C-alpha cells in the first residue's frame, strides 16, 4: 500500500520548512481554507505543494483553516469569517457545498475549489473553459465515470442484475451521478435500487434495506458525508455480503472492495498550483476548470476473499493497485 506522511494541521495554521524556491523577502500572502468536514490530510497535501513552490508559513504565507465539522449550516458563517480576514486566495475543500459557500461570501477574493463534482450544474462557474468571475478550480469527476464504475463492479459479479446505489441527495453532484448510473444500468439491463442517506445513522439503515432486497452489489456515490464514514460503510457492506464499488482509494484502504477515481492528494497539489498562478497575477476567470485525466482502479483482495469472490485475472491486470 502506497502511503506518504503529512503533518496534520493542529489549528488555524501550520509551520513548514524553508523552501529552496522561497518568495521574495518582505512579501507575504494570506491563504484561507474552508472545509465542510475533516480536510486536514488533504489540506496538508496542498500546503506541501505550496511549500515546494516557495510559500513558507510564517515568512511568505499565513494559512487559516476552518472546518464546519460536517455541519453544512456552519459553512456560511465560517466563509464570512475567512473573508473578513482578507485572504489573497480562498480555497474551498472537499465537495460542492464548501465551494458554494465560498462563492457566496465574496465576489472579489479569488476562490479555488478542489473537488467539485459538477461545478457548472451547481452554478459555481459559468463554463468549464471560461469560469468567469472570481472562482475556478478542479473537478474530481468526468463524464460517464459512474457507468465505468458500474461496469467494473459487474466484472467482479458477472450475471448479477440487482445493484443498489447509495448517495446523499443533499449533495448537488449526487443527482448528476445518479442519472449517469441510471443510464448505464438501463443500457446494461440492470435494476438500480436507489438508497438515500442524509446522515451517518441512515447509512446502516439503507444498507440493511439493500440486503433485504437481495441486492447483488453496491455502487457508492461518495460525498463528504459518505467519505467520512467510509470505514464503517465498508465494514457493514462486507458483513451484509454486498460487493461495493467506491470512488476514492482511501475507501478501499479502509476495507472497501473496489474504488475507481482520481488520486485526491494530487488534486489538492494541483489546486496549490492554481493558487500560485493567481498569486502571480492570473485571474481566476482565465483559469479553466481542470478535469481529471487519470482514474485509478484499486482492488482489495482481502475483502474479495472475505466475500468469497474470485477476482478475474483480466481485472487484476488492469488494477493500478491491489491490496493484499
């Protein structure tokens, strides 16, 4: 399993070592970071890249991290608080809701979002190529990727036709992702059972419903809520004999059967490069929203063995990582 160690943020700021490519003496920038949940690990990936680009905490940069701790209603006041500190750039962490709150809080401070599923559909940008306004960033999705996830799951459970899709309907991207999954399921003559969970407690209830309905597999449309309970979700899906496809590698690391999606830490490192461009004078409106070009397939063989599922050699050959 590939791992890298990052220093976790203990509070509003964190110190980083001197970069070889330091910014000019006397010039200091303020970076604000708005998170819905616990983004510390990924915020550190962003900070590490900023450090490599020469932005040294305490010398050429100050960094303010604020988290709503999973409570969406706290995002707006936290965004207002960050804007009042007049940052040079405001970074929006995982998910659409943080980006929407940041956008609503300011029309002048540049905003860089990190992982918004459908920034156009969510009204965050005017277009992907020409975002307009003061907001740009990265999306962690691409067209028809839900269909690909469904296809990969079915390769592991051939001949099965009952699949449950778990999602949080309050997450804007989930609606688009569900429509893509439905279209792929219809094309493959698959019956898709939709499971909606708005709270962590509802996740167990919905998975129980899927098991009672004799679902053959589970497609997880991860958002900040479902990602935050990935370990619990993976354990429960395995216990209920539900082969599950997740989005993020971290979920496979936590015991999920499979994942197919972009490497999230790379997205945050790329977001740091957007911040760097903006600090050097590029307008957010001139920075196209970047879509991922590489998706990683991760298979957890330990979970497959627990479920009694033989993994086809052809599928193993296409995997970017196999957890044994």
